[in-house]
């Protein structure tokens, strides 16, 4: 198998999907229980995994204040997960309330240009949003992809599109075309990994992690049950320590955009000096995001078989001819000498 690299200059390149997730999954006015959860400021990197994993310290004893805070979180998340999708949508941030202004190709974004999706596994107590740039045919995965943006900045994101084409079995990567995979609800490698984890969760704990959003027909683990939560944590820990136990090959085709980020403080004081309230509003609660292609050149990586069709047979016969001397001249030489050898063996030496 060999790799090829091609550079293609296109007149136009399809724009990727841009998914934006608010760190705060619900508006403050809809949080009735555990409202004080968000009173304490949180510093550091926003959670990239479900809060469920951080709600229990299965081997450590925590202070009563910390335990109370975690119990409030558990009750809040339990209530949130029990909501249906429509209730979550109403209690959450509507796209056009959250995104105050949207321009695409210098035109105002039409409402049908946006779609709504939910990720139960991703959220944080920080202020800002998670941005995922991905192929329009793929479901975004904010806990595994993307970057964070916070208020008070203008973020510029330059893109360069690249494709990767892999070969299926019997080649090394054993890639799978998940979108065309018959008889399966798995539509991506990440769905495959989640399904694998859920299968192990159900086998070991008798219930599943509802934040993984797959196999939801099975019994959900109770977020307030420490035994079940610690069991889920143990499953993940053992799976990560024992190596890749999930059979989830790479997709046969993948697209990446190779984002490069730069940022500047926004807005400037000079621009809205006469409106200090507006300045504070945008500085503390607004962010400007610019996404563009830095070049219309795209990179294509392809795996190719070193030999195709009869090329392999041709190669094998050439090698056989080389090492055994089975050339046409050699064949005639053997045929010429064979009668002499037989005659010598049976009739002895002749004068």
C-alpha cells in the first residue's frame, strides 16, 4: 500500500458546517432547583466530558460543602435528562437569541440555514461557547472536536480543506464506510465507540450512560446512585487502561479543515467610547467570530494498493522468472541438454 498526496486548486470550495454550543445549557430563569450551583465562579479549562464523571469521587472523601454542591448538580442533571427534546429546546438558548448577528457571503443568514441539535454530554459552567467546524454530513461532536471562544474577543479562523481516503479490508486500516453500512444505526466512528462503551456499561453495570446518546432503549443509570456512577467510571477506566477493545476502524473518507485561530480584544474602547454601557455589554457578553478559507487549494491524501488486478500476478511471475531462471533461453538450454544427460546416465561414457 502506498500514500499519494495531491494539491488541487479549485474555483470554489464548499463551506463547512459551523456548530456553536453555549456552555450553559439552560437559561437562568428556567433553573428552579440548584440555582446556587452557578454562584461560584469556575476557572480553568471547560469540561470536555460529561459532568457525570466528575460528580463522584469514588475513592476520596470530600468536604460536606463540596458534596452538597455536587448533589445539587446531580439533581439538576437528573431533571435535565428527564426532559424531552422540545422542553430542553424551550428552556435553552434559541439560536437567534444566542447568535445576535449572522452573515454568510456578506448576506444575512436565512433562518433555514441553521439547524438545532442537542449534545447531552457536553456542557460547562464557564462563559462562552464551543465551536465545531465539520463536514455538513457529519453530526458534530463538541466533546471531542472544536475550540472554545469567550466574550470580549474577535476570533478569526482560517481554514484549509483536506481529504483523506483510506482502503477497506484486506488493507491495513480496514476502513468502514459508516454512512453506507447496512443494518446498523452507527453513522460514524464516534457512534461506534459510544455504542461499544454502552455495551460494556450495560454488561457490567446493568444500565447505560444516558449522556452518550446511543442505545437509549436500555435502562438508564441513576445519576444520584453512587454505585452505578462509580461502576460507569470503572468501565471507562478499565477500557482505557486495557487498550483499544472497540472494533471501530477509521472511516474510508474523512474531511478536515486545519483551523488556525487568531484573536484580538473586541470591541475597542475608542469605537463606543460614548456608550460605556454598550461597551460593557459586548465586552462581558459578546464575541465576534470570523470564519474563512485562507486558500481555495485543497489537499487530498489517498491510500492506493501497490499492485492492482493482474499487476500482482505479473509481479509474482517476474520474480519467479528472475530467481529460478525461467527465461525462454534457459528453457531451450535445459531441453537441449536433457537428452544428453539421460543418455549418459543409462549408456555410460561414449567414445
